[in-house]
């Protein structure tokens, strides 16, 4: 009788610890386009925007700004399937970034956490996919 109870406790403990480890990551991606009144509008219906990995858009979308929180880094691509060579550089448009790891005065393809990554300074461009990861 002791063995089944012990096994059940161990299985439950392993499940609970895996859920806690997964819950530590709260990634989120937001993509904004510029409308005809020069206002930022959040793109809706982004599938799996909380999950790491490569994500294709159902169809390419226009965007001017990319925002991500909770991930170590993200990259935006003009092509589908996060195709190498189609990375889109973005320029940080916010206040001084809190890390010395990047030169925010230069366009970047590995976008660290933040909401003010601009894919273009004043117009929408087409994007096809994005990749986000929790660690290097």
C-alpha cells in the first residue's frame, strides 16, 4: 500500500514542478500597424503569441512596430518559416535601454524585451513570421 501512495506523490510532485517551471515564462508578442490617421493599431488574431519558437502569420501583415515581453529575444522576418536571410532589422525608439549588451543606436535583429521596436520609422512594412525564445 505504501508503494502506490509514494509513486502517486512523486508523479504529482513532478507534474507540479513542471507546471511551476512553465509558469515562470510569460512571453507575449504584440504587433502594431499604422492606420490612415497615423495611429498605432494592435494587430489582432496572432496565433501562439505567448509561445516560444517560430510562428508564421496566416498571411503577411503590415506592421510598423513590434513589442515583446517575457522572452529573452525575438526576431521578425519578412518571409515565412523564419527563413534565414529574411530577418528584418528594427530600431529601438524608446528611452535608453537598460542593458549594455546592445547598441540601441544601431538597428537590431535580436529584439530584447520592450515595446518600442520600430521596423520602419514612418510606414508599415510586410512581415511573414517571427521567432521568440526564452534563452540563447
